[in-house]
C-alpha cells in the first residue's frame, strides 16, 4: 500500500490490529492505546515492531514513558472536523520530544495535509479521496506561514 | 495602518488559489456538501436562504479608502449594489454567486483583503475599539496588538478545527467599546503598580444561546507573553472543549463546567512549558507599532473660529456634531461617526455609491482611513473641526448623517428572516417600525443613550442579550413573536438583560418599546440614563406598563 512519508510516495506494510483480533507473532503492527497499555510486555516480545494508534480522545500522558524508541504513532482522525489530533501531533513533538514517525490515518481531508504536516505529522495514509499526487501537492499549499509550529 | 509585506501578500494569494481549487472540486462532485461546508466557512462563505453569503474580514475594523472603493466595486459587479457591516467589524455580501466567489477573493487580495477565518470553527477576526489611537481615555493603542494577533491566528495550523468558533477582542481604553467581556478571550490593556502596560485577560465570555460574562483568568500579562498565553488557552480549549454538542462547544461552557480555577490551572501548566518559545520581542512590537503611528495632525487646528460660528448659525449641524462626533486627543480634531442607521435603510447596510463617497471623504478629511464599529456604523477618526461642516453636508446628501449615534434608533440588527436561514422572525422590519415610531428627533435625543439590539433567533447575532433593550425573535406555531429583555450592557459593567415577561406579538412589539420608553421618561431622575434607571427601579414598572396594555 502506498503512503506519503517524508514528502515522498512510499510503499508501506504496517498493519493495524483491532482490539478484537489476535496479535500476529511477526510483522509490523499498530494497536490501540488501551491494548498497548494492557499488553505492552507481550507486544514488545513479539517478532515485528509495534506502534500505537491514538484516537483524538486518548490522553498522551499514559504513553509518555513509552515514546522513546517507538517506531510509529498513528493519529486516528475519526472526523475531519475534530482538531484534537493537530494538538496531539504538536504535543508529541514539542512536549514529549517524540522523533519517530507520526502518521495521519482515518477521515481527514487533503486540504488538512498542510496543517497536519506543520504540526509534526510526517506520514499520510492515502485513500480514494486522497490520491498520492494530490496529497504531495497539498504539502505545498502555502509557501509562507505566520506562526511557528513544528515545521 | 498596517501595510502588507510580500509574505502577507503571498499568503492571501495562495489562499485564493487554494479556495479556487476547493470550489472546483465541490462543483465537480469531488468534495461532498459537509466537507465543502467546513472549508468554505473558513473562507467566510455561507449558504443562505436566497443565495450564498460572503463575509469579508475587516481586520479590527480598519479600512483604507482604496479598500472601500474595492468593496464598492465588488458590490456593483458581483452583488446587488450594496453590502453590510457586521457587529464584528466585518463586511457581508448577501448575493454573490458561488462560482464567482474565488474571483471576488482574488479582487479583495489586490487591496490586501480576504475572507480568511470569518466563519467556521476557528479563530475569527480580532476586533477592537473603533476609536483606537484617537480617544482621550486610552492607555495604549490596541491596534498593533490586534495586528500581531491577526497574523498569529491566520492559518494557524494547530487551531483550524476547534470545537467551535473562537473570538478575541482587545480594548486599550478605560471605557470598553469592544464588548471584550463577551468574547472567548477579551484583552484589556492595563497599567500595573509598577507603571508597566500589559494585558488583563478575560476568558469564557460569549453571547448566542447562552450569554456569559467573561472572567479574569490573568489580571496582568506582560506584553512579551501575549502569544504564548493565547496559545496556551487555545490549546487547552482545543483538547478539552466539548465536541459532542455544538451548543455546548464554546470555551464559555468549558469554563462553566470545569470552573475557572481548573481551566486557569490547565492553562498555567501549558503556558509554563511553552512560554519562552513564543516570546514577542520588543523589536517586533515596536516595528508593528510604527505602522500605526498617528497621522500628521495640524498643531493649530483648534484656532479656527469658523467651526463655532457654524455651530451657532446652524442648529441641524450643531445637533449632528453633538450626536455623531466625539472628542479627539488632538485639539481641533474630532472623530465623526457615519450613521448607517438611516430610518428607511436596513441597519449596517451601505450602497456602492455611498462607499465610494465615504472613500472620497476619508481621503479629503481623515487621512484616507475609515473604521467600522461594533454598532454597525463607520467612523472617520481624524477630522479637523473646520472640515466638519462640509463633511456633514456631503454625508447628509447621501443619507449618511442621521444624527442618531448612541440613540434608540442606532439599532444593532441581524439580517433576520429576510435573509438568514437560521432566523425564526424578522428583525429589519421591526427596526423600521421602531424608527418610524421614534421619528421625532427632539424626543430621540431627550431619551439619550439607549442601545436597542434585535436578533431574529436565539443565536443572537445582534447581541440582544446585552442590549439596554433586547428584542429576540421567536417562532410560536409559525408566527413571529418577540421576547424583550432590559438592562443588558456590553461595556465595562457588563450585564445580561433580564427578561421582561412572555413574548409579545409582532404587531405589538413597537408599542411595547414605546411603553418602555414612556416608563423611563416618567421614572428617570434628572439626567439619569435609561440603563441606570432600569438598574435603580428594576424591571417591574416596565413590565406592568407593557403587559397592562397587551
């Protein structure tokens, strides 16, 4: 599956494993924050890498201690009008000094990619309404900005 | 006034291009109605009863003559020859075509104007005192800070999708003419004991369905921390404001439900961890301040005697000067209000020819600038007293000199049922009726300072809950009825009006207002204002009179 990562179209193999599905022994996966907090020990012992998928209602404090070395945090945008994910991205970068990948997934608009990128999101899940070329172009919607953010 | 840099211009040009693309995608069916709605609102575009409505930003109400001429041109070429000034110092067009909106925005960009964030769940146009920089009771001119906030809020990447709209107002004078206590954040420039000027910060004020008076979250904020503190408040709001119910999503509800102390504590924690990274340098403040330096006033403008002679010779002119102009900090100058409340015109509306005239008058008499006001009028802030007579004559010929500023016919009024798809009842027609009933100028001036605000629904765009007399249109089984409140105020002693009693029918509302004014005349002591009389005697005498007759 293709995603945008670091401003490039990239092949990607990460899988999200829902709470009611079994954890595979190998392969790179993301799980919900609650599953991560419950099964952390088992998840780090498995073969592949594990990241966390965060909903806009999740509190980041709970995973603050786990972020060092975390390969991927997905921000799950359930509704494009829910702007909490933008602050979560900013907090991950500025407050928690998280340096791994932050990927926007879910129901967001191509028109939000520029803002998401500025707040620290560096990877974007694509779909029918978010085609690779258009998503790449959206990273350059504006060439100037008034306020500092992450990017 | 502030002049765009190349970067400012680039930003609004790129915004026009982005919106053009969004409009095309919508028209091609690539964006659905909900998706386009969120995007178009952030460019001030509503879909209304008859046509789209486009709200153009008037940054803190300040407009140049060149910008006025462009507004006139747009009214002529894309609309029906007029536009409308709002309570938040913005400009609305009621009849643009959806597919032409990108062209309108491109035309606005030519004169450093835009419609960015004039609607939607984001940080809106920052508003201020229309007499900034010229009033005598000023601690410091708030406009440079408004401009700093304008830039910081514009396309802020983190706060473009807040739980609900977010409004900031700044006042620099002792007298609050910007309704700051009814904003999500209100800022007052104040001097502390050490003589330093900073901000008193109010949070959680708002009107609409649940009017709430803002509370002080920080009594004194150093100027250098302005943006970091705003950022902390908005981040806490973005993360914790309710998103489950749009009527409970404003920051006022967060403050009400969590308590001011809890919100203040969260903001403080947030601020402490980020305050150094967003510090405003003195250099930056001074460079913005330089763009708002006072114009070159003549030093002996007060020595001319012709003004006083005119006042004595021409009572109508004297009345206008008395009612529609105010003192200026420079002797020999006055600020002259342009009333957009002529008896037969919808409040706040102005035609293209009137706009062109105001632009010319601004060039000739007030350094090429004009301000829009919270009460939906305009003001030329720097007019020499010698020029007032000519100004009055020319304004009068264009029906812009009705001497009613601050009186009972200087009504704040929303578009109401005539234009707005949310309205339950008409408001413009009621305003016209009240005007007809109060057509005796001597009576009107005798009544003095009375603020009547009329909204056609409980969203309260005309701020009826803070009117000295508030009128709220409600729907009763398909008929238009009106609830009356008394004693509201959006100024320093902020208050929400008390409900008089049951709503009255449409054909009774003007009579009810007349009854209220009659009671005031009977009850007032000497020069006591309407608001003070209501405070002293309470609403009972008014209630008895209104409901005795109906």
